[in-house]
C-alpha cells in the first residue's frame, strides 16, 4: 500500500485536501478554484464547504458576486495537523 492509499484509509481525500489547499494558498481562494485544485466538481466542493462552515472550520467572505474562502483558527490548526500526517505517511 503506497502513501496516498494509506492516507485515504484515515481521511476522506477531497475534504482533507481542501483544508490543506486553503492553508497553503498563496492568493485568494474561491470555491471554483478550489474545485480545480482538488479535482472535484464545484457542487461537491460547495456542499463540503457548507459543512465545514457549520463546523467552524472556514468562513465565506462575500466580495461582490464571489465568496472568498478563509480558514478559521480551528480550521487552520486542523489543516496543519492533516498536512503533517500526510507528509509523514
């Protein structure tokens, strides 16, 4: 079993990688750009992001027609841990 497979045993790949991508982003992130980064449909990404918002992991910041995504303090801490585990595996 390779590293990616064992990581997927412990975590659902797409939601975990969404948090990591948000943490590592060098510029503003929107749902559409995040969908491309994690190779997922826009509607699936929005559904996951809504659950993350309810759990206090991310914030949606309205900018005109677009919604900018940012991690909360808790979301950032969790993303750090997930990324650390991913790297160790």
